[in-house]
C-alpha cells in the first residue's frame, strides 16, 4: 500500500500494520530495531472486536480510534471502514499528536487503495 509509506517516516512511529478482520497482517512496516511479534494482527483484531461491542452497548456510534497505552508507548488501532484496521505502534505518548496528524493525511489515500 503506497499510501502508508509516509507513515513510516513520521517521528515516533516504531511500526505499523494493516490488519484484516481475520487478524492476518496484509502489510506492515517496522523500524529495524523494533521487534514485533507474529501475534500483532490477532491481538489487534481481538481488541477492536471488544471495543466495538462496548461501543454498541453504549450506543456511541462507530469507533474512530482505539488507543491502548503501555509503559513502552501507546498502540493506536484505526478502523478503515472497509474491513482492515491500521495498527500503529508509537515510541511514547508525546508522539500522539504528530501521528494523529499524519493519519489524517494518510487515511484518505489508503481508502482509495483499498477494494
């Protein structure tokens, strides 16, 4: 996915993965010094399914973004609305604004590339 390449250059992005609803990674990037396990796709799909169930129960509408914050940095999960979910691993919370701004630029182009 050509549309996601600029995300790789954003300061604070350690890795990203475009994950199908089945949990399989469709495309991914990681910095050479970052280890990302094979379970990333399945875990992301599971977390997002739980978040969707909560949103439905609360009647809050569709999910725009899910963030899970860890000691070593947050993980963003952004549904595309066309099936796949974009997962972005950040180095620290301070990078959040910069990454969200980059996502606003990248997502429209990604949506054009998805079937």
